[in-house]
């Protein structure tokens, strides 16, 4: 089926024609019997009471019996295999009914302008739509002529097999719809889940060579009140360990680590809506992060559940510090430019001094995303933060607040300005290359009672990525990441110098799609000169990630 008829049937009445064919043509049957044989009307009325004590119904079986008993000729079995062409009498009869009663609405004048051959089932769908329409007219005391009743009866007889099949199919569909409506979680909320079983081990380097098995579990509630908004709630827990306590460095940390001892907690809560056609607003009360506001421009960013297996590999580390609660706005300028900005406070819910929405740790982020084509994305990112400079990737010195908290009396207050560039280029359906580079200038705001000097660090990081979608089979993903995790290249803090050696991050994984709900991802991470110290043995971490989605 093609052309105008296909558009009419599939876009305007296919839902009625194919899933609403149930015997609801009582008025049409009554009118047909009244015109053709008044005596049969009394008979059907009497017998219908036996079918239902309170609801008078004119059984289709009785009407079909009458049709078979009268003079209408039977249709040859071979004819039932033939399509219905525009020259067929039935085709012309249906066209007349459509144009008279507007059974199929597809054009302003409600005409049926098809001139293509239909299959018998496609034709029966259109006929069923007309039967429903004419029944509605009869229920409103409308009347139709004897000639049109005869035409309908003849059409119903010739296509009785197809109409009966439609009825049987749609009864099952309607039963399924009823079951879904009765068992759905909520009319406005969808429940989704994600479970990760992680197997991991330090294969080489510093630390104990112990294999661990842990989990990360997320339950997500996605609620929409208008269809153009989203209230997102995530509950999470887990017990997969952070390897830093064994390796002594943030380098190589896994993206799905969740050392919460399986205590269930509210992780994310935000509400997003379209303020205008091209402007989206997001407001978060808990767990809002930079990647909820801006595009991270990395096909390997699966937030630990898919794609890259390391914290460093999922996205440019300057995206990682901003978090918790705040506001974000994204505005699209045409089809090729997107401007995003946001403000995130780290302790917005705490009423103590040095905390709150404006008096505690915060970050402001701004980004311009250029999309000159569907295959190319380029972003320029700026982040300004107060007491949110640690990325938990790279060397210990590159995470200054954590370093001072562990080695001095407290975490030194800092202010940071970070500048990043991100690129993703889809060379083909099977090859995507990308990468990023960033500079963070982190300035201390205290000497910690003369324990350290005031000064500024220059912290760099970069990465090149290769993604191979559908590697081996559809749904699979191969990935390679090579780069340098954040390291201090220059420091004006006298007693906190720059990192002395170069450390490379090399990561490879293969994500195998077992089913739509299950993926298996083996991966390996190799860190040279961990903590940017060539005296340390190279670090190798192996992992096997199993992700369930439901």
C-alpha cells in the first residue's frame, strides 16, 4: 500500500480501523434489518435479551445469518486472495461512502483520493472505519438510504473474514491495553532501574592484588506533568570500592565506584522544563551536576554504566567538581549553536555559616556548543569555582583541597578558573574520534596558619578518544582513551611544587550487548608513573562490568 491511500489510512484512521473493531454497530444493524426485513428486527430484539438481560444488543451473528440466507451471491475463494483495485466495485462503493460520510479524514474536503491497489485487510480497515462512523450518525437519529444499507451489507458480506480477523486481533490489543492501564506504575511516572555488578582488581603496581566484587544500584523515577517537562528522582546505593586507598593516587579511579556500604540514599532530584521553544531550564535540589546542564561532547560518557570505565575517561575532568543544587539554562540559537550556563552550590541545604546557597562552595559554568553538522561537535567551556576545585582524577597535588586536608590541619580554601575545549567527530557510522584539553588555575585563599604559602597552580589535562560503535554486532561499543590525567605543571606555592614526572593514562574496553537489557564490558586501565612519580611502578587495573537495565 502506498501513495495517498497509505497516508489516509495510516495517518488518520489506522488506529480506529485496526484496534477499535469490536461489535459496536448495533444501530447500523438495527437500521439494516429494519429496512431489509422488519420481521427479523423483532426476532433479533427478542434473542438479544437472552444474550444480556439489561443491555439490548443486535448480535452480529444474526445479521450475518440473515445475509447468508438471502440472495447475495457467495464470493469465490480465489477472489479472497486478490487485492482490491480502484476498478473493483467494492473500491468504488467505499469511495462513495467515504466522500458522503467523511469516514476517513485526511484532506480538508474529507475526500478519499486514493488511486492505488489495496490489500483486502487494508480495505477492511477502511471499511471498518466507515461502519463506525455511520453507526455514530445513526445513534444521533440520522438516517441512511436503502441503497446505502444494501451496499454496506454487501461489503460486510464480502469482507466478513477480514473484518472478523481484525476484531480478533483488536480484542487482544484492547485486553493488553487494559492490562497495562491496570498495572502501570503511575499515569505520570515511569520507573527505570540500573544495576551494575563490578569485578575489579589491581593487576600490577602499588597496593594489594586482591580481586573485588561490588555493585552500584540506581532506581530512577521520571515524572512528566505536561509532556514537555521532567521531574527526575534517583535513589542509589552501592559498595564497589574506590581503589585510591590501595594505589595512593586518584589516577585510574573507576567510574562506577560507589563505596556507600549499600546504604540507600537520594542521589539526584531535579526538575526541567521548556521555558520557550528554544530554552530549557533545569532546577536541582540534590545531586545536580554539570553534565545535567551542558553537553560533555563525549560519545564514551555513559556515567559509569556504559562507555568508558574510568572517571577520567567519561568526560573532561573540569566538568566533575560542580555539583549538588542550583539552576541551569540551555538556549539554542538555530540548529548549530547552543549556549548553556548554570550555578551549582555544594552545601545549599546546610544552614550553617560558610554554607547555604550563596555562602558556601559553588561553581558557575558556561559553555558554547557548535554543531556545524550532525557529525561534528565542538564546545568551549569555562568554570569558575569556590572550594570546588578537586576533580578526584589525576595526581594528589592536582586535588589541592584533599591533599591539604590529609597532610595539614584542614582543606585549604581555593578559587579556580578552568578553561576547556571538547571535540567529537563522527567520521562514519562505525568510527568516532574525539578528545579534550583543559587548563585549571587554582589559587589558595589561606596559608592555614602559615603552614603553606599563598599561590596558584596551573593544572593541565588532555585526552584523545576513539569509539567504535557496533563493533562485532549492532549495539556493541569498543573504546580507547589515551591522555594525561590532571597534573600540576607550574606552582607558585613554594612548599607545594609542581608534579615532577609525566604520567600517561591508557584505557581500552569492549562493551558487548547481550540483550537490550544486559551488557558485559571487560576493560583495562594502564597508568604510567602513578601520581606523576616515575619511582612508582606502573599501575594496571582490570575490570569486568555487567550492567542490567530495566
